[in-house]
């Protein structure tokens, strides 16, 4: 099922359907992001709900470092697309079994992601404030 949804991204390619990118080189292999990175896969979803489901699922797998044992390469580590797909498919088969559904925690994950973005903006503002304080202090001397 996922073999048709996860592809190697080609530079300059534009996507109209809901999608996100997944880093495939280095120790951050498997990390999803809404923006393009060099050396990445692209996940092409059928709808926004599917995109969000797989984005947060893959984010969780990356944060648990489940892709690290599958990295290959002696100089630049990378994950093969088939290994990546196998890991995600195995997790999908596991995640929606029993009484708990992944959708139960998806809203919490969205809220955490929004808080993370807000905090990153606040940190950037504080860093800019610190620079301006240093600048004004050094300008007086």
C-alpha cells in the first residue's frame, strides 16, 4: 500500500495533493517535515487526514529512533526506501489494533506541535532581543 505513496523526491517537482517530506540521509533519517530538504522521500497522501496521520506516525517512529538500526553506508548513513516502507507498514499494522486508535492521540500531538512552533518563534524573538541589547551596549562604548 505505501509503495505507491512514498517516493524519492526529485528536485523541482511540485505536488498538488497533500504531502510531506522525509529525510533519508544522515542520523536524522526518517524525520518528517512539511518543507523540502535535499535527500528526502516524499509522502503523497490522498487527503489531508491521511497526510496528518502518517506525518505524526512517522514523527513518532523517528523520535523513538526506530529507523537508526536500518541505516546503511560507511561515510554518509542513509535508509533505503524499501526498509523505510517496511518499518512504517509494520507500525501501521500494529497501531490500530485493539481498543486504542491512533486518532485518540492525534489531537494531542497536533497541539504539542503547535506549542513547539510557538516556542521556537519566542526563542527566535528572544535571541533577536539579546542581539539588539548587545548591539546597543557595544554602540555606547
